[in-house]
C-alpha cells in the first residue's frame, strides 16, 4: 500500500471557480441568448504588443538556424534578460542588486509556491486574509498547518485585511518565520505605502523573519508613495524575497515568464545557529528541479524593456486602468462602496444591505448579467466583499458598467 501525503486531504476542494462556472452555466441555460459579461477573470484580454511579437519571431528564426540554435539554457535565466531586469526594474530606481540575485522562471505562481520548501517544516507562516490562495495551499501541502476548521487552518497567523485597516496587513503580536505580503494586492486592490511597508521590513529585521513579497501587479501602481519594489525600503535586502511577473505587466499569462529576487544578504539558519545564504539555496533548488524558460520567451521578455516595448505596454496598462475607473464610477452610481482599482487592476466592493458574497454574486448575475468573484472565496475576511477585475476589453467593461450603474439595492 502506497501512502499519500495526507496534508493534501486537509485542502478543501477548489470550490470557488468551479462553483462560479456551474452557476453561470445554469444561468445561461435558463436565459438563452442573453449576453453574460465576466468581470471575474484574472487573465488579460489584450494581445502581446508588437515589440514582443517581433522578438518572438526573430528568436524563433534563430532557433531554426544551426549557427544560432540553442538547447538548454542557464537554469537561472539568460544573462541578457537578467541584466535587462536589473537595469530597468532595480538600478533605475536606485536599488543596488546584481544579476545573480535575479532568477528567471516560468511564473510567479510556481516561484511563490516553491519557495517555501527552503524553510523548515516547523516554520510559522503569516499571511493576509483575504489572500491569493497559492501561499496558503502550498504551506498546507508542505504540512505547516493544522486542520481546516471554520474557514481557517490551524497554525497559520492570519492578518485580517478589512475596511477598518484600509485592507493593509497590520503587524501580528506573535512572531512568524515567513510572511507573505502581496502589494498591490489580489484580491483587495490595496497597495502598501512606503511607510506601511517600512514597518514590516523593520519588524522582520527585529524578529529574524523573512518576507515573501509578491509584487506581480507592480506595473499598475499610480501612487507616488507606493513603492514599486520592497528593496526601496532600506534593509529589505536582508529580510525579503521579491516575486515579479511579466503576466499582467506585458500580457504574458500564456507565455510564462517571471522572476524572483533573492538578495545575497539574506540568511537562514540551521539548528546550530549557523547562517546559510538563501540565494545559494534557491540556486541549488532551481538547478536541481528546473531547466529554465525557453529562449524565445526570454527574448520576448527582454523586448518588454526596449523603448518601444515600454511605450506599448504602458498603453495597454493604461487601457486596463481606464477600465478600472469605469467600473469604480459605475459602482458609485449604483450607490455601492468600492475600494482598490487605483494601484491595481482589482476592485473590491462592499456588498450592500448585509448581502453575503454569494448572495451578491447571484444578484449581479440575475439583474446585470455580470459575473464577478465572491470575496469569501479568498478567505473568511472576504465575506461581505466582492472582486471585480479590469482585465476585460474596454467595450465589454463599458457594457457591464452600464448595467451595474442601473442596479437598485
Ligand atoms: N501572484 C499573484 C498575486 C497573482 O494574482 C498571480 C496571478 O493571478 C500570480 C502571482 C501568478 O503569476 P504568474 O502568471 O507569473 O504565475
């Protein structure tokens, strides 16, 4: 008899998106011919920009010629891409890192999911509630939690992100070894200011904790006081790993390219108290378990940093930001209270009149034929909230906004 990893049995089924799909399918069957618009998707709708497509073509041609063909590349990513990332995302912001502190990967999802394996199983985890589920589920799989009871896993420090704290995680009373912070945030759309993030960096330094900082939505930041990288905060290189992605920045959700920064100053400790470089451990992990991102994809990612690439992706992002404004306006017209949408492509609305998240889902679907995501699906503190995204096309976003604006509560 082969035994399973029983931690997997602790996971509740991935109920949220399958339940949404089921309810939408039932609605469509009952209302044939009616157009249902989704503002629930976390995927992009605009195609790759021309500079990226040109780089893809050129790299494909190189792969077809004997002189320029490439096989396995460096597991950490080609130097041309790591240097482009370093120059544009870090050195240009006055952040001193080196190319060997950057690891190119096939997704921020895989990196945030995998990174926890470098830490002891006994490590204590803190994370935001509501939360991007990957942080939580991967720690459940690794055996760092107790059972799931009343919407919560035992052993996890939940950091409630609620209206009273502006959806910004507050420092916990207890010590944690690993803290996941996501800013700009999925699902709430809230973004931490420099002062708020500094509190966390100082807390981590004082407590010997490591911050796993997910800034997959960095490109959507508009506020001058919102840092684009945690390394803008002095001392962060000694306490934080940063995850970034080309997915939402440049429409790479189907291309798969991201990167993780692991500064050499970061240390973890063995039971004798001896320090070990987290950078060296992650390199060891990646060289053992990962064989790199395709050459053509890395050339395409490099093109994102060219002057044309930058101008083109900024225009695409501006389109999504405009969608967010359209949605926020419509919610206001309907008399609803909404948050986010300014530094992030996510809008987090408060359900009115004590409706719970799923009751609001039903009302929005039945009366506006618009689909969104019940906040409770992201954690207990998401109950009474609802997530809309700015990733649909301008036309469909306008059409759904028109319907939402006419809702009566
Ligand atoms: N991190 C957050 C907070 C996300 O919302 C997402 C995708 O929705 C990801 C990471 C995944 O990014 P990638 O496409 O690079 O795997």
